């Protein structure tokens, strides 16, 4: 009889009726933090993967597509980005991209869960590599509270959050967008990850509509993100003035996904997304 080997897989329920399975080599961390369930596994297809409450946050293989979009769309279209806030983003991937820009004076990383930051430092050195940069200040706290205490302070706010459940729900609401608006200086802009139009059409539409009630200019762009539900990901931007679709400079360092032409192209929305935003 042939020797049998047990098969280990991690399953993410991307929607109630859709799941992504990855064969795993090893479970590296499996625990409850004070805020959420934290799982880090080493997979055959995507390298190390972090899941929070069962939802994939980052994989070593594809995290760059998401983090480069989150950081460079606004860092390249703001006239002079000096002070930046990253909401969530405890893995450090967005911060790693933001510090590539020489105009940056300070980036604040506000993640509610310090254990996400610690896990990224331990298991994802290529993602967390800039967390000790002297321009980075880490604040382990609820960003909904943090933002209320800052007025006319940031040039850019990047909302790199988990899905809108529990303590992240408020990050997708008009009150939060309004607090962000007041925390931004003149010419300030915010960008938020706003999910997939195939898997979560209501979240995409609601985020766009809520932001439109607060910001004079609201635009959406999109990109590939293979391990997020359906692989098509949207980013919604609220601006006090600058046009986020118009890059003013290149990234002065190596990128693997972002380029000036991709920046411009990412604002061309497929027809069904345009219809979704119009409520048709
Ligand atoms: N790229 C990821 C995605 O779209 O799935 C997000 C990655 S990042 C790890 C998300 C972080 O948001 C988590 O570490 C979580 O702790 C943090 N977060 C969620 N709600 C928050 C809040 N209200 N204040 C601060 N951080 C929050």
C-alpha cells in the first residue's frame, strides 16, 4: 500500500458562497489577540500569509500590488506630501512605500492591534522593513479616536483597514470621513481600500457615496490584488483640491506594480463600476 500524507490547507471564506484555499507547509502563529484572531501560515503558492479573523491581509507574493497603489497614487499626485497618516496597515507595507518619497517628513502608523505589528516584524521582514525608519511614528490605538484629535495637520491619510466589521466598521462611515477632512491641511487627500465590486458591490458604492458627502472631489481607481476576493480591488479617494488621477512625479525608487502610466490608467473604470457608482 502506498504511504499516505495528510494535506494541510487554509480556507478563507471570501463571501458566504465563495472560498479560497491555499495548501500550507506550516502554521507559524495561531492565536487570539485582544482584538481579533491572528493566523500566519506558510503556503506553497503565496509564501507566508497573514489572516485576521479569517480574512487574508497580506501574502508575501502579491502584497506589493496593493501597498504600491495605497501609497503612490496620493504620494505622486499631492503637490508636496510631508505629513502622512496610515490608518490600520500594521503590517507596515504601506509605510514601506510611503517612505520612498523624499518630501516625507513624518508618517504616523495608527493600528489598533499592536500584535499585528509584532507578527509582521517577526514573520514578514520584507513588509515591515521600514517600521523603524526615523520618519515613522507608531501609535497602537483606535484610529477613529486618533483622528478626532488632529485638525489641519496631515497632507495625506491612507486608510489601510480590515473589512468593515467590528472596530473597523466606523472607518467606512461618513463621520469618519468628515473627521479625516478636518484633519487634512489645504490640498489634503485621503485614499481608502474599498473592496471588490464583484464581491461587495454595496460597500464600494456606499464608501463612494459617503465620501462624496464630505469631499468636493471624489474619484475611484482600481487594480489587481490576486488573493483578495475576486482579485479586482477598488480604492476611493477624497480630495480637497488636487486631482488624484494626475501624477505630478515618479516614485524615486524601485516599484514592481505602480508606474505613472498605470496610475493614469487605474482611474479608467469599467462600465459596470461606473453604473454601480451612479446607482443604475
Ligand atoms: N491590506 C489589508 C486588507 O485590505 O485586508 C489590510 C491590512 S492591515 C493588517 C489592516 C489593519 O487595520 C489591522 O491590523 C487592524 O488591526 C487595523 N484596524 C482595523 N480597524 C482599526 C481601527 N479602528 N483603528 C486602527 N486600526 C484598525
